[in-house]
């Protein structure tokens, strides 16, 4: 990747880690805030998950990619918990009906 397109607290994390997330609606609700907190200090190298964890993994991978490009994706981590939480709730509420 080239120069970071991101700025602020998500611009250049000092550490690298891998993330694997399990499924379950409770996990799906917790992951957005946990990932954005971790993203302040870590760059995610390998990201994976099952069920709700896979949904969070896709969003985290997209945000991580966006962190490294210039343009609209560069602010992908900003505001993630609120957006991801709303999307997760809509997805799981549909399954119950």
C-alpha cells in the first residue's frame, strides 16, 4: 500500500494484529465498537469470522482497505460503531420475522 489516505487517530497505527470473530447476535453488536477501538492502535492484517462475525469481518476489511487509499474510503473507520450497529440490527431483525 502507498501513503495512507486516512488522517487522525486511525491514520498510522503502530501495531499489527489478526482478528477472528465468532457468530451470534450478541457478538455482532459488540464487534463494531471493539474493532474501532482496536483500529486506533492496530492495523488488521488477517480478518475472518463466522455468521455475525463474518459480517463484521467484511466491514472491518473494507474499512482497513479504506484506511490505505486516498479518497472517500479514507475515513471509513470514523463513525463505524453507529453505522455498523444500525446495519446489524436491521439484518437480524429481518431474520426474526
